[in-house]
């Protein structure tokens, strides 16, 4: 099995806060349909990669709720 180095808690928190801030700017119409979700995922992965100096390679969207 692949082993990954332990995640740096500070980097995780920076990424988490960045994603939360970004998601506050996203409007529901921007993520309608499969292509909208794919664009959102690409945006989140790009932001996470930038904040982690390239260490983060992917983002998993477990739940997405709009109010």
C-alpha cells in the first residue's frame, strides 16, 4: 500500500480556511450540472495546490450543501 507522509496540521488549516472563504463567494448557478461541479472541484484543487506549495494533488468533495 502507498504510504503518505503525515499531513502538516497548519497547512490543512490554511487550506480549510481558504476553501471556506472561496465557497462563500460561489453562487448556486455557478455549480449547476456536472460541468459546474467539475469546475468547482478544479478550482478547489488549484487553490489547495497553491496553498500547499504543490503537495496537495486532489480534493475530495464529500458533501455540498447550499442554503
